[in-house]
C-alpha cells in the first residue's frame, strides 16, 4: 500500500517537473492543443521505446499509420516492440482515467510500399491490436472517406484538420501534447510541387506555412476533412531543393519552404477494406487527378490507334 502511494507520488512529481520544463506554452504554437475526447481517434505509438509516431483508430482492433514508422535500418520492426495508447492528450501521462493501451499483434504493410525514402510509395500500415479498444467518450474510431476529392476545374483547396504528437518547431522546447491544427489541403495535377504525374493520384499536400503541420512524431497521423480521414502523414519535402533527407527532417521542421505531403487514402481503400471490413470501397471517382495531355502525347496516342487498326 505504502509502496503504491510513493510510486504514484513519484509519477505525479515527474509529470509536473517535465511539464514545467519541457512542454510548450499555447503562445508558442499558433494551432492549439487538443482536450481529452476532442480527437478520439488519435493514438500515440511508441516503437522500440524511442521512436514516436501517431495513428488513427479505424476499428476497435485496428489502427492506421505510416509504414515508414515500422522500419529501422531497412528492417521491419517486430510487433512486440510497438505499443499503442489512446484517450490521452499528453503522452507523459502514465496513468489516467481515459487512457487505454494495447500491444500490437500484427503489423501489416501495404504491399506496394518501398522501405526507402521515396515519395508516394504506398506509405501506410495497419496495426492489429492484441486487445481491442473499448469505445467511449474519449476513444472512438474515425471513418475513412468513401468519396473522391472534389475537383472541378483544378485542385480544390479543402479546409481540414490534422492532429498528432509531433514536435512544434526546431529549437523550441520539447512537446508531448496532442496538437490540433486547421489547414488547407490540395490534391490534383498541380497540388504538390516536386512530384511527377504518376505520383499525383496518391498524394495530398499542404502548402508551406509558418506553422508546420508535419514534424517528427506526426508521421502516421491522419488528415481529416468533413469529419472523415482522407490521408496519412507521409513526408515533409523542401520546396526549394525537392529533396527528403531523413537525417535532417527535424532540422527543417517549421521552415517556411516545407511542403507537408500526405498519402491519399482513396486509391488504397480497397486494400484497407480487405483487412478492415467497415472501411468503404475505393470509389471510381477517386482517380481525381486528371492528366493534362500535351500535343505530343495526343499525337502519339493517335498514331498508335491508327497503326493498331
């Protein structure tokens, strides 16, 4: 009894100490920090007791995240080294009335993923939990979008939100709280600088901003538009150099030339649905990126058609 008392006292003391010395104040972040129950789907993921990623509950037994979170030195992490927590807004909280935790039974990586730092290569993963989450006011799943991106005459800017346990900006104090940021997201032929046409249909991008939506620790978090998950946090890319360097990603976090890139889920809904049946199928309209053919391309197509016939 006395031992438990001192253990609890020590945990509270440690939390207060770290909070006082390492947590950012609201004035240092132009977004805001989420309250318990406000982002019910968000999970904190710890890999090998050191790497931090975020994720989203899409079913009692399944969490969606980014595939690159679960590779270390190009080797896939073992499920026993991954822990998932939900119902929290600060990952330093060791115990809490709303906190739920689970070990991971299986890590399923999209078969099209390349375990390298390439853009748009199906960077999503599914975590099957050992113990299903018990849904309540603090923990709940988010639906995946079953509609295509609303494109009319070009990339449409959508008002969305993103939340995760990532850093705020290089040089500032450590952040352990759940961030919540309102963003504008685009998808389409000209939405993502530094990309090729074959990548467009799998990417959603956020324009450079003074408040970064994607920092170290945010990988795997979902972009939410109209209360549904539409994309998974993928990579920050320098608009200036069009490069990704994993060793310097955190150093560039918050730079005004960084594009936050997300994996667009719509083309992958069918694969996710093959494991998680409550996910909507991939709609025909999801191939929203219309190719703009130039005269040369059209000429080649015409010649090919004439020769074939």
